[in-house]
C-alpha cells in the first residue's frame, strides 16, 4: 500500500454493517434463498448458489435485523475468514450466520474497498488475525485492526473501477462457461442416455436396458488412457530468467516440512501436462474434489490426486462429457470408500462401469460439441490472463508505483 495515503480503521469507512449472526434461522423447502459461506469465494465477483437453503417470506420479513443491498460487500468471518463478494443488483438472497456485509460511507468507494479487501496483503493480515485452531474465526471486534488506505476519491474510483471491470469480465466468462457446460451435458444426455436422435432406428435389449442396434457396451476405462500423477503436494508454474519453462515443485517431506526444487520437464515426461489436457481428480472430499476439468494454466506436473486422461479414437469431447456426466456416480463411489474425510475412485472402478456408444455416434457428437468446449477453453484462458493482469496492476496502483488512467486499462 502507498505510504503516502492515510490508513484508516475499517469501521470508520462504513456507514452500516449487516449482521444477522447469533441464532439459527428457520428454513423451509422453498422460498427465498439463504446463502452460506461456501457461496462466497474470492474467484467470483458475486456469490454463487451452491447448496443453498430456503426460507419463507414471513421469516424473511420478521427474523432478520437487516438485509444486504446492491453494492454492499459480503465478508466471511468464520471457517474461511476474509473471503469477500459484491452484492449484486437485484439482491435475491439473504445472509445469516458466519458472514456480515459492509456498507461504505461517503469517504470510501465500495469498489475500491472491495479491491483492497481482496489484495494479498489484506488477505494475509485477516488470516493472521484469526482465532481458533479448528474453525478459524474473525471476530467483529477485530475490524478496528484492519487499516484501509484512504486516497482521494478520484484515485479510489480509478482503482476500484479498474478492478471491478476486470472482475466483471471474468464473472461474465464464468457465467458463459456455466451455460456452455450445461449445453454440452444436455446434448450428451440426449445422445448417450436417452438416445433421442436415434429413436427411429432399431433397438435391442442389453444389460443396461434397450440400446440402439449396433452400439457397444464398454467400460469407461476403455475410452481413454489414465496415468496416475506423481506424489507432489503443490505445483507452481514458473519461467526462469532466460524464458525457459520450468516446473517449481513444492514437495512434502514426511508430511510436515515443505521443500522446493526445480525440475526439467523432459525428465518427467510421464507426469507432464500442458494446456487442453483433460484431468480427473480422483481423490479427496467426495462432494468437492471428485470432478473433471480442462487444464489451461501452462506446463505443469500432475499431483498425487489427479489422473491424466488421454482420449482414444479422437473422442476428446465425448470423453470429457462422459466424465462430467458421471460425476454423481464417481462421487458416490468415493463416498462409499470415505475414510478420515477422504474418498477415492480407482482404475478398477473405471473398468467395472459400462457405457453405451458407437464410433459413428462419437464422431458426430464431437462435431457438434467441439465448438462449445473450444469456446469454454478460450474463456478459461482469457480469465487466467485477466486475473493475472488485475492482480498485478492493483498492487502497483495502490503502492503508487504506477499511475494509469482507468480508461486505458478497461476492456
């Protein structure tokens, strides 16, 4: 932060704090959304709706002390303290326990405060102020210890608008990708589960029910090669002074002490991955870790909880959509094996589950779905670039190292 700017305790820059903590809100089967801390993430501009609960209109009107309004800043203070999101317009949710909402006064531009709270420096300060060994907790009384830079309003708006604009573009790309993902899965289900495009043809009986004549039953494992990753805890991609790609490997020694080393990619071909690779996370918390994704962050090495998936017969889109479609199945398999909070899916599991396809159907399906997945990949790559630009520029602007008119930065 710039040493020339006045540093002000956070509460002095707020006109109101929405705080409904203290007792458990009664929920219902439907009605207004009630979000929890899992919905507030630092890689999303606005809250996402994941495992939301609901409450009645009567509870909405009578139980709460107050509600967030558009432009407020949500702040998680328990579990993962410090995560923040903006409140959208219109507001279609309520907040209760484990989070509060900040409303700025005339001295502070809300988008600037949002950028400050998300900065690595501020996130570190919030983390170091937590209490509680099992469940971290940021007490409301700690807010006085959070010092916020207070430049003049013109600078606040330049920095805040730049940060918000880049974040909004990232959010838009994420929403587009969510829609594209839903489209690909709907097409996959139509073709390979409901067989809708093939209803005019002949069907035969199989152990999976009636299927199009000439289609094959095969285990998922036969659609692609799977390679287990190396036993590395964390991977960071880097480039040395000469511009040569290298892999920075942070490895756990005896499960406690991390050590860092550099590794040439050529010596680790078995575990080497690059952009557009399909990766399958096979181990971890079944509800959050068992999933499939497309890698887009440059050259790296697999970690110990990931399979590299190499599609056969040029069936890239089919393999990706099949793995995504089977997420509930994989999650349940992993949950059934869950020990100490972790579950896993094995190659044996992939061999035992049968699916139906034909070579022609895979070819035709990929011709339709490939443009959708390609667009998703482009958006992922663009978001990675935008986030890097945003997270590089904001600290420099706040420190006074650079001064760039906001109109030259906004897209």
